[in-house]
């Protein structure tokens, strides 16, 4: 029996969107399920896990009284086991909660990471003091230590409506593309200001 998937126009919040997006992942036909994610020339033993993999993201700081919102758009969560190399850990919110924790540590304990430095740099550059901060990965299935851009592009085309809906719900004043600007070129995103930068982990990123 096919899952009933809600019309995107009727979705007004991220939790509902992610629930329907996950259903869309699970409804894909077997055999085509991993063509957008599975890296070339690699033998991963747990590829079946991509069927149920979904990595949430969203606001890492939100206050309804803040007037401005900045959104950082990245590629995909790394859900591979870095030590064993071949195992996947799907359907995890680890990256999302880890990002929130990093930002809280930055605010309260002054602990800096490559991501908090990236966010702080763009807040300063945008002249934003108190604002909502969100991030999203394009590929909600997650991926590996390095991105296969052909597969990422395929995913973005396939899930274009969901990606645009997430941006609409977040409603950013500024979007910062962390190594994703080319991938987003044909999406016709509605935002007054879109900035381009390297991925936060990229060695060339400096002030």
C-alpha cells in the first residue's frame, strides 16, 4: 500500500514537512533508491539503510521577537562511520543537535569551532546582532566524508519542492551558501539576499 503524502502547499511547519519528506524517501522504488546518494566505486555494506535515513535540521537559535533570520545552506550530513569506513548510521539527528550544542557552547562558554566561526563571521558581515539562525542540508538522507556532486544535484532536482518549502518556512532575510551555490542555481529561491562562500570546513575559508 502506498503511503499518503500531504500536499506541500498545506504544510506550515518544519516538523510536518520533515515527516512528509521522510515518507517520500521511503516510498521510492527499490533499485532507484540510492542512485542519488551512493558514491561511485565504493563498496558500502549497509546501503539498504538509506531507505530509512533522514537527517533533520532547522533553527539552532530562534526567538519570535527577533526580526531577522539568516539561513546557512550546506550539502549533507556525514552519516558514515569514520573508523570502520563501511557502516552507515541513518535516521539520526546527531548532526543537528551537535550543531545546536556547538552554538550554545560558543555563546555561553566562548568555545569556537569551524562552524561557529563561520556563523559568527557572517553575522558580523551582515550587521546582524539578535537574529534567528538556521541551517539546512540539501540531501536529507545524508552522505559520506566527501560529497558526490552528481548525486547531490540529482537529489536536489528530485526533492526541489521540499527544499523550497523548507526555505519558505524558515523565511530567511539572508541565505549563505556553504559550498552549495552552484547546486542551487536553478531553484529560483525567493530571498532578497543570497551570499556565496566555501563550505565551513574548507581550508580556504578565512576572514
